[in-house]
């Protein structure tokens, strides 16, 4: 049997909230989301799923600290397995806190995967599937301010993908389709459907031991920062993406992980983050290694164990 690969779809700002009129995850028809939760909406009262090839459960994002969870410490925790809110002493974001950078340097998931599965014959063992436009690089380099995920890549010598990768079908745009690149950035890139984006991500994942894709529009719309799109529109777009991904995923050799760093979009009555638990979906071969994960610290170690004990 071939060695499995791990694909993480990280959704920024998605919690499991109450099934009420303020929660677009319960008010919007999302069949692909529900497929990942055994036919249930993504809400606080969804029953856990626990099987050899399929897991769903809520996990804690508060990390033992008061206040609302933030992306800087939440994502640093998620992608290292170390409680970075505890290191800092409080929640911090949206960018990584200086006190967490040593942990990000040594413990980030990309570095750990590369230690397990060395790059070979031109194949990258760890990949970040997001494409970034030229202005992102110029701004980040000028300000020396990188997001948690891009900083982890730089520290582990994992390539940040570009407009050329997007054109060649080796990466995905943040909006899934590429429409925003054309309309707002003036980049001449192909426009694809969300389902095609999901299929593309499944194909990219098969080329690497570990692949991460980050989707942040859920957090932006939860904060009310997408003037031209509603939360329902964003979630329906994401659902079409998941439909394409799930239809193409080879669950015998690909393990899909879906999770988040903190709540937000599940409660539109406020424009802040929330204290809600976040979802953890493990779908495919190796899902049973996530049974003991209870909070953000457990996701990366379980992914590493899946790769370390495969074969």
C-alpha cells in the first residue's frame, strides 16, 4: 500500500456555535460540509464521529487563557503543537508574537515533515498550496511582517508559491477561483470554479507528504470586512470547493484534515472572535490517530505520527 499523504485545509475563524439565526453554518445549505460531519450541520450540538477512517469532534481553542483567541498564538499553536498562548502569557494576533518565533523556527510542521520525509529527486515533501501575488512579497519584505504560515515556510525553506504557480495549476488563490486576482490585482490568471480548485488541491496533495492550504475569507467575512460578499456566499463557495475536493480525494492514501484557529463566522451577532470550540475533521486513512486530540496543540503531533508510522 502506498504511503499516505496529509492534506490540511485550515479555515481561519470557523467555530462550532449555536444553531440559531446568527449562525450561517446552520442557516445555509452546505452539503459538502455536512458530508464531513456524517450528515450534520457544523454546530455545537453536532454529534462526534469516531471511526478508523473518519473523525469529527470539537476541540478547544482557548488554550487555558482568558480573553478571545487570536490568530497569532492560535495558528502558532496549531502548526507547532506547542501552546504559544501560554508562552506569550495571553492571546495575541494577528501576526506571530516575537516570543513564539523560536518555537516556530524549530517546531513548525513543515520543518518536522521535512525531517521525516526528506526532499528527494526534486520532489518537495512539504508544500504550502496558496499562491501569493507580487505585492504580497514586496509588502511583507519591506515591513518584515509575515503571517504565521508564511513565516513557518520561510523558516523551513518551503517555497512560497507565486503567480507563475497559479497559472501552471500548481497552486490555489485565496478566493479559490482567481476572480479577485483578475478584478482587484490586475493579474492575468485563469479563472476556475470552486470545484476545480478542490480537485486541483487534491492533485497537488498527491505530490507531497504534507500539504497545507489556508482559507481566510471566513474570518474576514465574520469581521464584516467583505463589503461585496455575505457569509452565506463565502460558505457556499467553500462548500463547492469541498465538494470537488471530496470527490477527488483518494482516502486510501490521502488524509484530509480540516480545522481552525478560533471561532468567528459562526456568530454574526458580533464582529469579534468567539470562545467557541473549533471543528476537527480527519477524513481518510490515518483518521484514527486523531482520536485523542482535544485542543489546538494536538493536531500537528497527530499529523506527524500519521506520516512517521505509515508505510
